[in-house]
């Protein structure tokens, strides 16, 4: 790999030469593995008979210490997360065990059979229930102020910057009222460890025993102690993959049954639980609309625009079900240039 104009890559390669010989690393096999919406990127390298992953998280933009801490919490519960083979936190470098080559998202895009899909997601739901029994020591609270603050990304970046619409006072007041309802309801949920991006791009398909049990879980460094329905909402209303409502319900019911059996603090009535995770999904997806717009306009990552129609559809799915969200639905109609049709029956 060329290091031209890439001092971080030079730093990665230099660090590799300092690692123990028993790791049997082959620097000449270093190849890009993936990148994400942050400054982090990943490389794959041969390590004897297996492969390993290098996380490059350049300071001061990134800090690998939360990844190390949350990984310990998840590992305690028996979940399959990367093993730390070597670390240089001050340099923002980690050498991790490889959990496989395909994410759930990649397998879905490749068109896997439905029976395989259902097996993968049942294993993901079981992992979610286990994750929610993990300790939360050292995690920040995903509390009302934080939830409310994140919602401001929607008017700032999606409405004003992306659509060029300035809210009038009446609409702004109505939207803030909705934000308050969502933040109050979601902050009142029992707190558990929240991954925050528990969805198809961060779940590895581990169908080879060498990679451990399915699923392998990645990208958990932003974990918080927060609403119990958050990660389910992430999974069944995946910002990268469209799931129709019948499929959402099937997985939600399966999760609800497993969570109750595990003694997790969820609603005993599924109708109440259903509203709780839908309202959580509405909050999450409004934030994501703002985040994706910001990634495009501020960070020069237009690829995220391709996911906005899907997230918009998830927002509409919930907003149209509950009368209290009608002002939000009207705003979305305006942004999407949808005319409101009034019908009359004679």
C-alpha cells in the first residue's frame, strides 16, 4: 500500500514493526478493510494462519479507550466482540481479532435466502437481550438533556440546511412540543447498555467457528446507559436496510418474548411496548436525518443521502400512526413537496 500523502498509514506500518514476532504479522498483506462515518478506518492483515484487523482512530479526533472499556463489558456477558491482540491507545491504534469478512448488511445486499436471514436475526435478537444485561459502569447517561439535544440536528441540518426551509414560529413551537414529548417518554424508559448502532453494518456474520459465535459485534465505542428500546429500534428500522412493518413486528415480538423471559424491565403488555419502541425509533430516525444531512453538507460524504428516503419512510410510518405527531407529518409533506389531498364522500 502506498503511503503517499498518508502519514497515518506510515504510522500504522511503523507500529506494526514494533509488535511481538509471535503475532506473525505480514505487513506486506496490509489492505483496507472498511471505514465509517467518523475518522476511524480499518485495515486487514495476515497474522500467521489467520487475519487480524487494525483500527486506526487518529487522536485527537478519536479515542480508543471507550472501545476498550465497552468491549470489556460486552465480553463479560459472553458476546462475540474483537479480542485485543495489541494496543497503542496514545497513538489511536489497536490490533484486533478478525470476526469475519461479511457484515449482515453485505449478506443482505447479496440476497441471502429468507431462512438464513431469519436465523441471523434471531441470533442478533438473542445477542441484544444478552447485551442489555451487561454492566453499565463507566458509561455516560443517555438522559433527557442528551436526547433533546440530539433532536436539534433535525431542524438545523435536515430542515434548514438540506431543504433550505426556515420554520415559522407556529411550526417551530409545534416541533419543539413533539421533541419534548419524545424526550420525556424515552428518557423515562429503564436504562440498559445501549450500543447506539446495533444494526446490519455493525453485525458480522460468523458462520465459521474460527470467528466465534454469531453475531460478531462491532462499533460499540459510543455506548451509553439509556433507553431499553433504543437498540431494538436500530435493528428493526435499520437506516441501511428497508424492513417492512410485518417484518419489524415479527422481530419485535420475538425480542419482547426473549427479553421478558430474561427478566429485563420491559412492558408486560406488547401494545405498550410497541408504542415505546416506535417512539424511540421516531426520535432516533429524526436524529439520523440530521446526521446524514450533516455528513453530506459539512463532511462531504454524499453517499449518506441515498439512505435518507428510507429513514424518512420510517419517520412517516410512526408519525402517521399517532395524532400528536400530525404537525411533524405536515412539515415532512412540505419538505417532500407532497400535496395534501382532501377527499369527500357523498
